[in-house]
C-alpha cells in the first residue's frame, strides 16, 4: 500500500474547509485539501440562504455567537477588499401576534449581549412603513445583516489558498483513519472506487497518508467519518441528525420586500424567511424536515435527495401569509434544498458548533468540526482563524 507524509490535510472543500486551508497556507503551512466531489463547494455550502448573519440568536458566549459576530466582520471586510458581490440589506425579525412580542424582546436582548450593534425595535407601523407589503405588530431591525454571492467567495478562497501553495485533490475520499498513539493515518480512495463498490464496507484504501495535522471539515460526513477512525474514543463522537430545508421561489411577482424578513425561530431552524439574492430573486425557506437512516456512503458521496416536493408549498403559504398577507395562490415554485448537519434532534435544544482538538480527544493534530450548520457560512473566516490558532506555536 503506498504511503505518503503530509503537513496539514483538510478534509472537505466546503466553505469551512476552504477558509481553513487558506488560513493555514497563509501561515506558511503545506496544505493538502481532499475533496470527495469533482470540485469545491458542492455540499451544504452551495445549498443555503447566502445570508450574512449578524449574530443575534445564539446563546451568550456560545461558539456560534462569538464566531458569527467575528466572522461577519471578517466577511464584510474580505468581500469589500476583494470586490466579492455582497449587500448589507438589513433584516427585520417580525412578531405577527402580540403573544410573540416577549420572544422578540428576548431575541433583542440576546443580540445585544452578543455584541450586535444597531439593533432597533420598531413598532408595527414603522416596520410596515419601511416595507409596505409586510404585516407585523413589532419588528426588530438588524442593519448589519446582509447577503453574499457564496460561489464568488469560495472561488476567491480557492485562489488565495492555491496562490499560497495549497494543493487540492478532488474526487478523493477519506474512507477511514487510524491513530496508533504516535501518528495519524488517513485511508484514501478515489471517489469512483467508492461509487463502483456500491459502498464502504469492503473498500480497500489506495493510499495511506500520514499527516501532522488533520482538519475534519467534512460537513454532513464529519461524524460518520470519525466513527471510522480507529483509536478515537467513541465518547467524543456526538450523535448526528440531518434536517433538510426546502426553498420555494416567488414567481410572476415583483420583489415584495427590500430587506430580509424573518418570522420567529421554529424548532430546528430560524423560520421560513424571505431572502433576496443579488439578482433580486426572492425565495422563501428553508423549512425543517428531519431525515432518518442516512448511510455513510451517501454522506461521503453527497448522494442525498435534494429534490423539492411541490406539495410542501401547502405548508409554506400559511406560514408566509402571517407576515406577507398578499402572497398570491400559485406564486410559489419549487427551488432547491440543503441539509443541516445537526447535533440535536427534534424537540431538543439547539446545539452549538463543536470544534474538537487534542485537548478533548487526546489525538495530537486532529481537529473535528461537528455540527457546522447555520451560521457556518458567516462564521467561516472566524472558524479558520480559531482552528489555526490552536497550532500557532508549532507553525
Ligand atoms: C438550508 C440551509 C441554509 C443555511 N443558510 C445559511 C445562511 O444563510 N448563512 C450562514 O451563515 N450559514 C447558512 N447555512 C450553514 C452553511 O451553509 C454551512 O454551515 C456551511 O456551508 C458548512 O460548510 P462546510 O464546509 O462545513 O460543509 P460542506 O459545504 O458540506 O462541505 C463539506 C465537504 O466535505 C466533502 N466530504 C464529505 N465527506 C468527505 C470525505 N469522506 N472525504 C473527502 N471529502 C468529503 C463534501 O463533498 C463537501 O464538499 C445554511 C445551511 C443550510 C443547510
């Protein structure tokens, strides 16, 4: 079996893997990115709302709160400095009934302690003056929320990582790993071998890599992958859940809003909201649909069912009409869907990002990134900074 050594191996070329690869490369490390798909950003990173979140919702001192606020600032600066298309549109979180007002006030308090500036509580009439198609009894205005062209962002990250010496190996799947007490080994296979074999169980690796540092940023597969790491204590591997979110596009109508509009958060998500993209296209979503029985091979090869069942629109209409009463019948068309890598299941409290290094699991050089759901895109540059700083002394 061929064996090779490596310095820093990043597993997964989603937005988080890309920011991490760029960060290590800029710090002078020799970086190799292994990606199962044929190019970067084909997983969750291209199936999200493309919203730059302000950092409002998350518990005080949580990684989501800290990394979102820091990541948002880094992201706006990154985009401005490099001409990446983005727009700071602002966002209104709306209460559509009096009973929701205490929850909205609680969201404001959270935002303030998290360091989100400029939050402003508006009376219903003020919010509706701003957005004439809107219905609400109160609205919390977040001027620092915005949207971004995530593909341009990722393309720029790949370019900067490569310019600083990082190498990308596409169609390359990490199928398992091993820690023998002294060094790590990653078992690598061409992705097509995995396809042809129709599964992982009997697949033999084609290469063994012996890296100094491994960043497991495999997104939806991050947990299934480390379950296949010999030498990693299973106590440190959290349960994983998958929640699909579908979007519907607004068709045959002018954009009704000029900023982002969010209802109250719901179990598993932050509500079927209105997002605008940089071309002015309006979409509503994502909803929450828990998936069961996800197998490792589908995960590694991103073989999920991303189709949007048109029948789901029957749930969207009443939800959206709570804040956009003039939504016309027949104006919603199926859009796309994405899947959230979650660490808590239905009815459980939302979990934080988990960024797990040697101090937790005892394996030098291994960092696992678990549960990097929203606001992972916003936080990505801050996640990279955080991960790389764990190794700053050895860099
Ligand atoms: C519906 C939805 C809406 C969202 N909206 C927002 C938003 O508006 N704002 C925001 O900030 N965040 C949002 N997010 C979150 C954000 O999209 C994610 O946090 C982010 O994209 C995660 O990036 P990643 O690199 O960790 O994962 P991914 O993009 O999934 O990348 C992981 C990569 O690893 C590869 N891979 C998997 N297994 C292997 C293996 N064994 N070997 C090699 N490669 C492998 C995959 O092919 C994939 O390319 C949303 C998420 C969802 C699902």
